[in-house]
């Protein structure tokens, strides 16, 4: 997050959110980071950083409102000098966001290094001079790309009141915020320079996590998607199709969300922890997975639980070759009847040893791929 690339990614994400809804001109993480800098350093440096951060938040709010960024009667992007000024403010706000996540990383940002080196000379003007011109150009170029991409068409079809920038999930015992929901579409921005690499299982699980965290259905999500900011590609999948591509045995979103909520509720530690800390938690997850093991109705595929297509001479056991291959994987992981108990690593007993992966995901047989999404270029 403290790298230039991470800072640019955060800045363009926020700029694109503001094009859809300007209800929150300053990201919550930036506001938390600004407040947190007040306790950073000594001899008043932290207080100076917080004061300048509050000036930045006020200036950014004023600028966003003045430019009327979510007005559909205006284009997605503004003139060059206005966008460069916005980019500088958003990059600076991204540095404050680092403080909200890790004070160690924040110490290496240009913001902190400059303020600690010369507290009395650290002003809002000095802060806005810090972003390298290449970083500013990168943010502005990606914004101009979006103005000539399917994202512009999506913006034209929606209203600000139907959009939520940086949506969070009430009641979830886990820290998570997506990029944008747009009238039922959950959209995540990716600024990768390697688009094919970005379309990974990790990205798929991230989208599924957001989908399941919206247990109350506040955002009425019926479609999930990715927007690749450097290539201008927008890919989206209806939820049912997306779960199908992932090989989900259960497609009822209400039931999936209930199970996910039960999983998080059964974890006594903080849900952001990457592993379970007690044997009780391990047993809880194992029982949950055993209960989720697919039990197919007659004439249904035992893997995906969908009705089997009509057979010819011989009855079909699986609907596709993919489901037949997946059955072997699921059975080996204990996620189908007739297999071993679900594999869950035990609690971590020593602080000097890293835990292994948590096998609670239903993994596609050949790795996740976009399949045949709704791709627009």
C-alpha cells in the first residue's frame, strides 16, 4: 500500500467512485488515517500532520462539490488542470489511508517523511507538491481512459442515489469494503498492468466474499463485475452464473449468506485473522462443512446438484465431465459424502510458525477463469 503503485491504485479507485456518487468526497479510511496521525511521532509532528490532513479533507470536499463530479449531465472527466489538482489531493489522501491500515507502512510514505523532517514547513501546499508528476499523470490517464470506456455508459444509465462508493457491510465481524455498487452491480476496480494475471481465483473469492457479506441485502446485488482501469475493460456476471463458474454446489444466496454469517459468528477471535486460534473453532468449521456436503436429489448431479440432462442408452451420473472431475476433488477434501472429514488446519500453537492454508473454499477443478462473461471493451 505504501508503494507508488498502491497509492495510484487507491487514488484512481476513489476518483472513479466519485464519478458515480459524490456523497462521501473523502474516503472513510482517509478520515480515520488523518485522525490517527495525531498520535504519530513526537514533538508535535503528528498534530501537524493531522491539521494538514483536515485541511486536505476540507479542500477535497469543496473541490468535489464545486466540480459536481457525479452530475450525469457532465462528462465523467473534467479538464486537464482540474483533474491534475484532484489527482494530487487523492494521492495525498491515499497516503493518509496507509495510516489507517499500518503505522509502519505510513512511516515510509513521502507525507510522513516530509512532515517528520520539517514539521514547521509542512503545509497543505507542501503536501500537494509531493506527488511525483508521473503518479499524477498515471491517475489522470486512467480517468480519461474510463471516460471512453463502458464505465461511462454504465454511469449514464444510473443515478447517484442508486450508487454507493466504498460500500461496507453492517454487522460483519470482518474488515471489508468493496469499491462500488451501482444499481445492483457490485463492481471492483483493478489497476493491474497484467489483466490476465488479475483474473485469478483470489479475485473471484474476493467478489464472493463481498457478495456474502451483504447478508441483509442492502445493496440488492444481482450482478458482480470487474473494471480494469488501465485497459478500459468491464466484465460482469449475473450472480447465478458467477456461482456456477466457481462450481458452487449451493446457489441459494440467502442460504449461502446465512452459512457465511454462521462461520464468522463461530470464530471467537477477530474475523480478519488468517487462521483459527482454538480447537473449538476448528471443530465448528468442520461441522459446518460436513453439513454443507452436497446431497443430490434423485436425477440430479451429485456435484452441482442441478437436474441431470436427459440420458441416451445409459443413465448419466454427472451432468458434465467438469462435474465428474470436480467430484473427485470435493470427495478428497471431505466435501462430498463418502470422503474423509473436511480438512481444516489445527489452531496455531507457536508464534514463530506460519499457519497453512485454510481449506474452506470449494475449489474449481481447473482453476477459476472468466468463462464467458459479459465483456465490454
